[in-house]
C-alpha cells in the first residue's frame, strides 16, 4: 500500500510538471483565479528572489497568487485553516513555511465551515449560507472549531530573521479585514497587499472598509480585478510617477 501511495505521488508530481511546462510553452503561465499573479510579476519584474505571505492559501497551485513566484525561486509563508492543507503544501512546496491556522485579531474559538468547494471555506456563517443559496452545489460538508492566531503572532514566530516581505496575498472568504487588522503594520510592511473586496465596483473601491483601513497604513489601490484589489505603498507608487 505504501509503495502504491508513493507511486501515485510520483505520477501526480509528474502531471503537475507537465502542466507547468505546457503553460510556459504556450505563454500562459498564470495560476491565480483572476490573473493577479501576472500583474504581480509585472511589478516585481526582474526579481529572481523574494518573499510572500499567503493567508487563505487554500491550494499550492490552484487559484494561487504565489505559486508562479515559487516556481521562479521565491519562497514564503502559506497559512490556511483547512485541515490537511499543510501536508498538501509540504509535498508540492517544501521550500515554503506552511502553517495550518485560522488568522484573526480575535483569538477566541469560532466555527469554520468546510464547503463542497474547498476554495470557499469560510468562518462566516452568513457567507456560507449565501454560497449554498446562490449555488446548491456549494453546500457545507462539515463544521469544525478553530482557535485563531493573529498575523502578527505568526510572523513573529515564523518570519526568518531579517527577512523583508514583498507582498501579502489575503483571501479568507469574508474575513480579509480581520486578518489585516491582526498584523503589526509598524514591523511588517510589504510593498503590495492583495485582498478580496467582494461585490465592489471600481467606483466603490475607495469607500470599502478594507481600502480605508489600508489607506490609514499608507496603501493605495493600484489594480482592480473581478473580486480582488491590489494595493501598493503610496510612496512606492509616487516613485513610479
């Protein structure tokens, strides 16, 4: 049985490599859901090394804003509350620091809803219910209890000494602001923050609570995707003007 599992892992990794090579050959190397990694790659053009922090990382490749950078030699910290996600990341992205945890400024226990589409797992009961209402396929399969840690605590413990952070990717299905609030912005200030602003038009971005919070920390919207917005340190944007 062990030899069968090992063979299956080898076949899976071979398939992943073939798919990666095919994407590169076709000139379509992107793994993000909305092309965020392509824009990030444009911003960080020419950087062969760097460091990211991916909160709500979900999967090492699928819908990943950081896998493209991992393939290019970067490394970082990946965090997600979904059971088993750490094991999955350790197999495919062993160079990264992989952590299984929910992130919040509030450390009290809460319920975490595991949906039939794992990319939609959330700590928001109302959002989980809305997903199921919008599409019957997205049902809650299981509910577990999680004890959150702050982003500050995670970075205090796991960020390598002296390591700067190039970008945050935050996608936690309704809890993005809570994650951002839990950071120590005096110590951990990436150049870029990618966050999910659901159901927000281009005109409304500046009025969103996440945009207003990040503005108070010195960040301004730099690129809008379907559900996500890329924010950049205002002083970095000014240098490009």
